[in-house]
C-alpha cells in the first residue's frame, strides 16, 4: 500500500508555469505562506529518502543545493535529517548571503541547527571537495535546479553534475533531476540521473517525456498543501494516459459477430504480408467481430494462410482504388471502420487507394505507415479531408513519419514531441498518436495524454502494426474515439510490460503480445 505521502493527487501533467500558478493561488487565496510549502516539500522528500534508503544513517548524506527554491527544499531535507541524528553536508552553488526569500530562511534554519554548508565558488577545485565526501556518502540529494530551469547547464553546476553522475552514488532528486526541462523532457546541457524523484502536488510533463523521463527513476508524488481543485482545472489539458476515466462499452449478452464491429484493413504487400496479419490479429484479440483484410493479390495467399479467423480480399492489379470500393459498397462487406497503410509500400497504388477511400467520411479511419508516407508534406490535404467529417480521422506516425508529414527534420520532432503532436491534431483536425517511448496522444480540441506503459522490447518490427489493429478493433466495436485511442495505446504498452515480466524485453516479438493483449482487454471491462 502506498504511503500517505506517496499518492497521486492528479493525473494532470503540469508545466513549470502552471505549477507556479498553483503555488501562487495557494499562497494568496488560502494564506498558506511559501515558506510553509517549502517546509512541507522538504519534509516529504526527507521521509521518502528514509523509506527508500533505510541505511542512510550509516554514512554522510550529501545535499547539492542551488540558489533558488529547489535549494531551499534541500536545506529543509538537511535540517530534518540532522534532527533525526544524521550526518549532513550541503554543497551550495554560490554564497549563502546571496540567497533570497524562502530559501534564505531555510538556509538560516539549517545553519542554526548546526548544519554544515560548503559554498562552491568560481575557482574551487571541485574534485578535491567532492571526492572525499562521495567516498563516505550514503546518498546524494539533488536540489540544484528545480522545474523552472530554462537554460543550458554550464560551468561549475555542469561539472558538479558530471562528477556526481560518474560516482554511481544513489541520487534522490527533489522535484525533477537537475538539467531536465520540466516542460519538454529535454536535457539542458547535462543532467543528473536519479534513482528516485520526489515531486510535489502533481507530476510535470518532463517526468514523462523522454529523454528526461529516462533519468527520473522511481517517481513519487507528495502532497504539500496545494488543493486538488487548483490542479484539476481545464487549463491543465495534458495528462497521464490512464484507463479509469475512459468510457468502455459493455458487450451485450446476446451479441453476435455483426454487433462487435466490421473492420476493413487495407495493408500488406509482397514481402510485407506480416504487417497485414498483425493488424488483423491485434483487432481480433481486442474483440472485433468481423475483419476483412484487403491486400495486393500477389500477397493474398500468404495473408490468407496466416489468418484463419479473418477474411481477405485482393486489391486490384491496376493502380486504382475504385474497383475495391465498388466491391465493398455493393454489399460484400460493409465496414464500420477503416485501417489503412501498414506494408502497402510507397507507390501510386497506395496513393490512389488512400485518396479514394478518404471519400468515406462516414467511417472512422486510421492512417498508419505507408498511408502516411505517401502523404509526406501534404498536411493541407489531410486538413481538407478532416473538414466536415462526421467521424474521426486518426494518424499514428512514428517520429520519422511525422517529420515527413511536416517536411521537417526528425530531431525537430523528437525535440518537443508533445508540441508537434498537439499542433498536428489542432491544425489538421485529427487525432494523433505519436509513437515512441512515452507515446503522445493528442486530440483536435487541444487535450493531450502521455502514455507510461511499454518498454524497449517494443523496438521491433511489427509492433506498430499491432497497435494499429488494437485501436481499429476497439473503434469497430463502437468505442468512443477517445476511449479507443487511449485504451489502445495503453493496452499495447501494458501487454509489452506483461510480456517482459515473463521472459524479458530482448527478443520480444509483436506476436508475443497477443495473449497479454486479450487478457488485459478483458480486464478493462
């Protein structure tokens, strides 16, 4: 059971500015002084340190403190440790006389308690100061920079971070690992990896966005007196992707296969038959009732052999989507949802298929892989397709595909994945799943979610195809689009986590996730 100091007060993921505003409202509207909030934060971090590091008393605790409020939190941690009989040394970047506000008050309280502060000033031989302390150190508390850091870490602070990182000592980060941008997860020059991170009131976006998320370690949220009503407000429109708030339809006791959705998958090609098979299998394992895979005629025998529960349909040999549409609309298969793209290839036929099928504005449609690649640089066309649609249009690109859609460099996408996903969703009127570690889900209305399930075992061919099938399979069962997209991304990652727990991440295949996907889907209701 979680300790009462380790509860998640909100699933909202805040920016540094939003957190400052919540602090301000607490101070001004409730009359709770900032010095008290700092006391609560430092005391909570101290308690977490004691629970995670029971042997903390055996050696000295080194606290790295900066000149801002994060450093003030560090002084509170130090004072509480001293009061518990610990040995503490604070290394302060700068002069104590230069501290201001609440941090200055808590610096004075720490020194008044008998605490030792060593000021690190320009010209100091940092290695000479640090190495003897680290040799006899049990744990390092990182209170250098907090969530307000917006510049690259340089000079003495950068040297301090690198020396501590090389030491291998366990680190407890106060609020966020120093050097990680709280808004984007970017590394600002260099950053100090943590074994534990204690943050206050609510998680910040940088805790969940990579690469910074990879330095957080175990993330613990501690309440410090900020009301949840100041956190759960509409302006805080980015959240962790969880499933408890989703609308999940129940299957009727007398349901038949037609009631459970008809999905048309347009995918596969010679040498890429597996993509079509995985899409169909993913959809089947989340409960889609009837699945038809339209695939190039030359690939159809292989796809058919790999799918005993789905139907297949040959794509026309000539480069036109119309014959296929004629077959479908004449009654052979009336789909409820379309999923287009995996394994089709970047060619004229794919282009014509995508453009022809986008005329079906009454059907929820998911575009992935080559359906996105043939639309490189054509955002205005996608936006035009979304105008007047009665049903959602969903794009599921990885960073490379997203970069091609916008005509930008991949590193530009990776530099702020949340921003580019939200911009795409808003500007083009579509739902977006920007895949990768910490996949970003963005809605056309500006809301976004960051997914926390999944692991590096998903870095294997076919994983994205399976996700396409999972989302499309849920949509086919008449799930609301938000529920289908968010649950699909969560299920995909959670299945990978379950698979890794059994046999490890390395060597995980997309097909290995199928039994876990089925079990987890049934667990949702």
